[in-house]
């Protein structure tokens, strides 16, 4: 018995001195799995954030303005300005109207998408070759031109009340084109903005420019906007710019993806006339 006790004590002593190889820890970090988890977290964070697409700041809705970080007062200032059929045509003018902070403006302005005619006019100013603007300036009813040492005020006629005879007085607008302009105007229910003249079939840009030397949209018609998230395909197709096939695809897109939160989403739909989105938006609401 004494021998057994001594042997066990010696064995215990040896084990304490030479503990052998360390045991593996109960928990180990799987670096590959952790990397995949981190990647999934980043992807979720991106999908959960608001992604900004290029947009025309004149048509910011309450929801879009809020999601972009604008306050209700800033959004209301823009809507009040637009209620007089006025448009902001530059980043500086947007800040002047809305009074957004410099930091928010710095975040949003890279995504501002103004119509082509606004960008072209800005380029002419930068090049020192500015010409008289004959594009869509709804808030301007008169302009002044310098003739010699004097100034002459040009008073425009209303494009929505122009007759065939009035239009034919413009060089380049004959009987056929004047009838076409009036027919298109009737289909629209009246021009909302002068830029819509560019959508009249066969009317070249230089002729449009000459028409706008004499005419402006002084009294735009009252319209009932189509709710793009509620209207049927037939109701959407009543808009001149959208045929039934595209209207049907809009409804299908809406049913598959849920409500549209931006008019820019429409440009993802097959055959949608994306180049006219700035005008089409005038007839729609979210």
C-alpha cells in the first residue's frame, strides 16, 4: 500500500512539471465564416439605406424630400414656389428658394438633374456666349431686348390661345404644322410648358425657337394628375406620352416591386420615353 501511495505522488509530481501538449481551446474563431458574416452585414446596411438616383429637384414630393433629409418647412417653401408655376434652374436657386443648409446642399446637388435646355443655357453663360432663352421659362411673360440705345419690351401671345393664323405668321410654320400644333395641344388639353412644342411631330428646333420668340404658355390648363401608384393601365394610357403597352408594364412593375417612391423608377421600365420624364412628371403624382 505504501508503494502505491508513493507511486501516485511521484506521478502527480511529474504531471505538474511536464503537463504535456496544451489542450485545444473550447471555442475557436472561424475567420472565413466571420468574414462572410461581416460581408452580409455590409450588404444589409447598404440595402437598408436610401439610395439616391439623379432627379429633377423641381418635383420633390413630401416623401422624397423627407427621405433626403429636408425639413417640412424647406419642402413647403419649394412647393409654394412651384405653385406659381415657377421652376428652380440651378443649385444656387434651389438653396435660395428652400433655404437648405450648405451641408445638405453639398450632399444633394450632385444628383440634381435639370432638363437639357437648362444645362445648355448654363454652358452658354460660362462660355460668355449667352443668347436669348427661348426654352421653358414659364414664369417669364416678357423680356427686354436692347435695340440700339433703347430697350423694347416684347409681350408674348399665349400659346394656348393661338390660332392657326397666328402660328402661320411664324416663318417655317405653314398650314400643316400649324394644324399639327393645335391638334397636339388639344390632345394635351393645353400646353403646360412651352418645351412641349418640341414634341410636335415634324417641328424642327429652329422653328420652335422662332415660335417661342412670339409665344409663351401664359395660362397653363388645370389638370388632374394621375396617381401612378393607384391608376389602372387604361387610366395611365390616357396620358399622351404613354401608350397602353408601357402603361401595362408600369402596373406590372408596381405589382412586382410595390409602390413607386420616385418618378425616376419609371425610366427602368421597358420602352418608357425616358427623355421626356421631366414633362411626364407634370401629369403624375405618387
